[in-house]
């Protein structure tokens, strides 16, 4: 068993603090941008618009992630403390909220430029696991989103939380939702004959949701919510919805490909 006592601050210059979580966002976006431009974007029209699109997506991730957390995970608190909604530096971001923000922003941007939104979303799907990987590693460093109490040999004691050994659920997510999901998406992209826009997005949504749903069984539920319907967590309930959407996309795109 191991002890986690990492400092969440990566760099400190007088009163200025740069945290690992911020670096994870920055590094994930930069790596995703580089790989997209270098390897994944094949359409010149998409390539020309991609830098402007990325700026929009960064805003969508921040706004969607924050509003998602407020609405899904802690609405009662923020209804009584509206000004705290804007205090992003205090923490509180939802992956699913950020994902919804990306989808809405992409639909708006693609319609504005008379393009297929899935041409962009499939690219995002390919690089999103990279950002997820770095994000979950930073969650581990920050001792947040930690796992349930366990006696497994690789249990982690998060000193900033308590003296109990817990599942390193952040590392489970980094591995499955990050590395494994990336490998699946790359395999599908280069080996699968179904090239219709939207198919990769369906693969991403279905496998991410599946991994997230399972790993939530090892992750401590949010204290302010606990367990909800059928003893499921909020993350699991939202994952079920996105899983259904992902499966629908896969089937719909496969049927279109089969008919042709």
C-alpha cells in the first residue's frame, strides 16, 4: 500500500500558484491540437477552421464543465451562493458538462460554416482520451475524486483526506478512459471500414461511458449526493444516457454504411 501526499501546486512564484490541474488542461489541449493538425485532420477545409474551432472548444469546456458541475452535482449549494459559480479556481468541473459544451459549440460552429459537426467531433473524440489521461493524473495528485475504502495491496492512503486506504480510482480512469480508450479509437480509425462521420464519436461515447460506469463502483460518491436511483451515482446515471447515445450513433452509422 502507498501514501499520497503530493503537493497540488506544481510551480509557485511568490503568491502566484500554477497547479497540476491547470497544467493538465493546458498540456492536454496542446497535445490534442498538435496530433489533430499533424495526423488526424485530412480535410483541408477542417484544417483551415480548426484553430478558431479550438478556441471555441476551450471556452465550451470551461463553461460546460462548470455549469455541468453546478447543475448535476451541487445545485442546492449554488442556488444559495450564486457568486460562487464563477469561482472556478475553487474546483468543481464536470466531464459530462464539458462534453455537452463541446457538442453544443460544435453544432453551432459547423452550422455557421455549413459543415458536418461530426467532422469535428470525430477528431475531438480521437484526442479527448489524452486530455482525460492527464486530467485524471492531476486528480490523483490533488487527492480528489478518490476511491472507496479497500484492503487491496495497491490501496492508496490520501493524507489530505483521511488515514484510510482507498482505491486509486483516478488511476483506473486514467488507464481505461485514457490509454485503453485511445487505443480502441485508433484501432477503429485505421482498421474499420466504416468511415462515416459520427462513427468514431459513437465509439468514444459508448466505451467512455462503459468504463466510467464500471469504475464508479470503485470511486467514492460525491458527499453532497451519495447514492441515487438503484444505488447508482450521478456519474453512472449520466454515463447510461451517453452510452445509449453512443450505441445509437454506432448502429445508425453502421446501417448507413451497410445500405451503401
